[in-house]
């Protein structure tokens, strides 16, 4: 007997733009829905003020912020500080578009590696990161204080190489193919 499956959510077209103060209210709303211990408005504002070493972006769908992401630059390394998507938009490639934009900027700024932490239990995020060439290089025990859950430290190396640029080109093509298919 075949089991009925939920249809795959369609990819949606989002606009990626710089995170501005005017986006903060919506970002905080997503933050509280996604994380047990959300960042405060003052923490986001502090990060946004560090323009030379930080970059934050938002994804907007029909003018509404549906996701956001940020990273910190330290020489040849970049660290993704956060990436979150409104739960009603999960599975629609918003996170993929955000991560693609961040990594493209990291390459433009001369980075060679990108790192991040991810909950061990967050299989969808881990799968997305693996598609981008991230590999687990360590574990931070009890990293998420509110749940005592471990985090995997994941790193993508050689992001400035031709091989990695080809990986990104493949991801861009998948997103374009999904966009075309959704616009049938």
C-alpha cells in the first residue's frame, strides 16, 4: 500500500537586500519563533553598527521579511552568525538563497573559509550546509544553553577556488530551475 506524501513546497522568488533598522521588528518576530533564546534588538543593532566586520541581509517575499542571515569577517575566515527563515516559509529555498548571498559576499571580500554552528538535531539545515560543501569538523557540547543540545561546527574550505565557484554555479542553476518550474 502506497502512502500519500505531502507535496514538496514550491520554491518562491524572494528579494535579498541589506538588513536595515526598519526590518528589525519583523526579524525579531522570526527570531522569537525560531529560537528558544532569541537575540535582543540591542544585540542586532550592535551587530548592524559593525559595518566593516559584519554583514546582515534579509529575504523579502511580497515586501515582507521572511528570513535573515548574518556573518562576521576575520581576515581570510568568515563566520555565519545566524540564518533563520519564518517557519511558514521553510522548505521554499529561502535559506539557500540567503546562504548563497552570504558566501558570494565572503568570496568577494577575500575569504577562504566559512564556518558556522548548527544544532545536531537540525537535519534540514545540516543538509543545506552540506550541499554548500560544509563538513563537520567538531562538536560543541551543550552549546545551546536553553536545551543543552550540542552543536556541530561545520566549515566550508577553499571557497575562493574554481571548484567551489562551480559548486555555487550549480546551486544557482538549481534555484533558477525551481523558479522556472514554479512559474509554469
